């Protein structure tokens, strides 16, 4: 078994993370199955987008953890140490845990190469993604928050079966990989939407919004807009707790939360997320808090 420095060194031999990226799910899907993750993964919130997806993941994880949920968090890239990418209950895994999870993924890859199931070792990002899931299963997390690495549709993280999808604002990024237009980039990001799985989206450019809405209709994914989610959090100074409620886009009215958690007068939501001025990360954070408190059903009785 390699130690931590040796594990990191081997990962770097797989090439520059972006330049060696291999978009596609076939290889990572085979490894996912071989490692026994199918049916064992914790409930997942899967986050894609261009702007703010890392901070959105951090806030969702913090909300879940504050609600007493044992969390897993997977983000990229790291700032100082690769261990930062995989966190359990708000703390990076230890170097020893990193080396252990690397060894499991690496040995599985070598076995599948030997029997001809796969042609080559997974890339840096694919390997660390599988390491994250191994750590989450091993550490018995209750909920996992997963940040997409590149795009979404063909990203290694898209092997998950999420209980909630999130798309932060879509803009021009990684055009050599995702396409030169907002529509093509949004198409890749919207690829994380799954049949019947609710999705929260932030304010979008009209062209991106049209693509995301089309994908949601195609897979029958309930779509919610962060600008239409009424959210509030406990205020220690005032000693008051507030509720969080939401309804599907175009589905009646929202109830304004008031003090003591009781709904106030109803108001009608905007019919479309506005391209600017939405506090999207805060609203998505509130949505995750609602998810953490509702057990298996993300939206509970929200409609």
C-alpha cells in the first residue's frame, strides 16, 4: 500500500487535471460498479454551474451539518492539499484516509485492466472522485454534497443517483470542452438533471434558462427557482426561528414565513428567475436546510 506522498505522486503522474481530463462515464461507471457503490451511496445533492458552485456546495454542507446531519463534501480544485477535496463533517480526510481510499481505487483499476474490463487507469479527477465515494461509504455519512468538476453531463461525478440537483448561474467557461455558446454550455450543465429528481436553479441568462427548462421537461424533473424560494435562518440575536418553504415554478403562491415559523400572507412568485439580482446561493442554502429536515423527501409538503 502506498503512503500519502506516494499516492499523491502517483496521481500527478496521471497528468495535468484539466489537460488529461477524459469526459465520459463508461470507465468511471465500470469502476463504480466494481467498487460496489450501486445501492450503497448516501443521499446526494449534485451541484453544477459556472459561477458560485463551490461556495454553494459549502453552504449546503454547512446547513446540513448544522441540522445534525453527518456530511460528506467533495469539491475541486484544492488550495494546498488534495485532502481538502474530500471532507467528512466539515473536516478534510486525513492523509492516511486519503492513501487508504487511493489504494482501494487503484487496486480496483489494476484488476479491471488485468481482466480486460477497462483499457487504462482512470484520470486524476476520476480517481479522486471514486476516492470520495469510497470515503463517504466508509465513514457512513448521512448526506453527501458533490460538486461537478467540468460541465456535468459527461463529468465523472454524474454517475451518482442524486436526490437533489442544483445548477448555479451558467456562463462562458471551458469553451474548448463545453462549446462556444451559452446554449451548448447550459446543455452540458443541465445533463446532471435526472428523471423525477427535483432541481433548484439560480437566476440564468435567458438562453441558458431555456435549455435547462427543456432538459427538465424532457426528464420530468421538478424545477424550482432560487428566486422563488422563501428562506430564512435562525437569528441568534433576535432569538427567533424562521421557516423555509417553496413551491414548484408556476404552481400557485408561496407563503411568506413569519415569526414562530407560522406562514404569513401569501404572495405570488415571479414567473421567471431574473438574470440579475437574485441571492441564489442563500436561497439554495435554505432549500438544502429544508431537505435536511424532511427525511427522504426533499420537498416534504412544499407542494
